[in-house]
C-alpha cells in the first residue's frame, strides 16, 4: 500500500531542481496525484482535481465563470450547491435560473446567450427525480454551454455522465467514494484537459482548497471496494423500497428502481442499477415521520449518505424554512447491514405511528 506523504514541502537538489518531482503540497502531493489519476480513470475522463470537500469542488467550478455569465441548474439541486450559487456567486454577478430539469421546455426557455453552465444532478435529492442526461447535455451544447453533472448519488459505478455527453463531472467524495463517513472530500473530473478544466485546476492551485494527504489516502483505500459496495447498497435498497411500497402507513416511496416510479424507464437506460438512496412519505405528515425516525434502532438519525451504515433523516427540518420537501418525507441512505434486519427495524418503527 502507498505510504502517506504528510510532508508539506520537498527537498530541492543542489542545482535548484526538484529531484522528487514535488515542490509543495498545496501544488502537488503523491497521495493527491494518485487519487486524481484513479478518479479520472473511474469516470473515463482525462484529468481530475481533488478538493477538501464536495462544495469546495463546486465552488472551484463556478470560479471559472465571469461576472455576467449565467447558469441553469435544477430546482431540486443539492441545497449546499444552491447556497454556493445564491449566496457566494450571485453577488459577483453570476445569475442562476433554477428550473424543473425533468421538463425539457423549461430547460430550453432558461437558456440564454450568456449561459455557460448547465448543471445536472441525477438522481436528485431527496425525491430521487431523474434527469435525462443525454438530452439535457445536448440542449446545453446547442446553446454553447457546458454540461456538468454532480454524479455523487449514482457514483461512477452506476452512471457515467461522460458517455452521455457531459463535459465535466463533480463528486462529493464524502459519500460513496469515501464510503465510510470518515472523510470529507470533493472532485472535479474533466472529459478533456480543456480551458474549462484548466480554470478548475487554477481555482484548486491558486485557491488552495485541497484535501489532506491522509484524506486522499482514505478515499484511495475505499475505491477498490466501490463496485462491490454499490452492488450491495442497490440490492438492499431494492428490498427496502419494495417493502415500504406495500406498507399501508407509507403513502409514497421515491425510488427509481420501483417499476411504477415515473423515472424507472429513464433510470434503467442511463444507470446500470438504481442506487442506495431512497425516500418515503409517511401518511400523517411530519408527526408521523418524526415518530418513525424517533423509533428506529438499527438506522442512525443523521444527515449525509453513502456510508456502510444506514442513515435516516427528516429532510425538511435540515433544509430549513425555504424547503419545499414534503413534511412527511424521510430520506434513507441504505447501508450494508442485513436487509431483513433493516426491514424489521422499519416495521417496528412504523408500528408506532398512530398508536
Ligand atoms: C454531499 C453532497 C454535496 C456536497 O459535498 P460535501 O462533501 O458535503 O461538501 C454535493 N452534492 C451532493 C449531491 C451531495 O450529496
């Protein structure tokens, strides 16, 4: 296994050269270089830039824009990415139109000559809506914009946005890539080493939002099991979704793997499996949802996703007063525990509703 190169600085030769090939860890570090090469290979891109968090990666992408540029993004975009656009970049003169990206005419209407980025996030959070990546990337390109996909929920194992026409892919490595809820990180992968990717690299090197060598090492350690973890996340989620779908106290299950889900056909086309994330609405609204969340034992009540442990979360309360998420909705990150144990736990918690 690779050593962890904690050194921030690297010795110069007597002739002023850098015989180790490294100068200073903000610029380059063996652990970060190795991780970036692995991420580029996983997504099928030309190069990757790693960051200290998913939102640092998001921020670096938008730092490549100029005042007056325009962004089209999904209305149900990850709330942290919405914060970056609304609260960091709007005041620098970058405007964003948030649209329902499942409707192509809404995307078309939002595109302008100044549109530089069309942001795609699928499946979405927390309703697991799916966007037709190939169709939206095509609309973006016709308008002279770049299509960039946040591929965090699917992971490169289940969905490969470059094959569907995207120009860049972003990940929160904190989720499935890290896989153990013990490391924060982000990444941007470029299909080409083009001008757009060069801007991201510049934001990384000049802005300095890089991950530590240890964090890079932790993510690297998780990558060999990614494909197998994803298989198990998907298998468990499929069983839990099917169980909840039949439950009388559950009004709706949001999981593209269910045959009657409105995004099932699309997801089956652009994903190799349906993922480990699902949400469901408890009949009876917020109180009923809180009762379920309050009585689970095997699930942990916590935000985030993609770890080996199952998490459950009342989304509306973490999203705050601007949230449009239904009050009865619980989001689940299905972990790698025994599926029957997880189902038994949900069953006993749902029993408490209305008692
Ligand atoms: C978590 C997440 C992010 C942000 O990543 P951090 O590592 O938490 O900064 C961005 N997009 C999606 C879809 C996420 O789930």
